[in-house]
C-alpha cells in the first residue's frame, strides 16, 4: 500500500526509505512496526476522506 504510486501519500514519502523499513534496515531502534503502522493509518485516513469529500 505504501509503495504504490497511487497511494495518497506517495508524493510525500521517500520510497527507498519505506522499502528499507519493510526489509528491516536502517533503524537501529527497531521501531519499524510503529512507523509503518502510522503511515498505513494515515494512508487509509486520506483515502477515506478523499472519497467522502468528493
């Protein structure tokens, strides 16, 4: 969902960083799950609100 070009937050995300998080690289504290959950929640919220405001 986060790596899709059609996602609402794609223009604002560094795709290579997200890919690294999905592969568990680059974060010494290991908080990938929290970061990814927040981004997925934001994406879902944006999609729902985009549809309801149209």
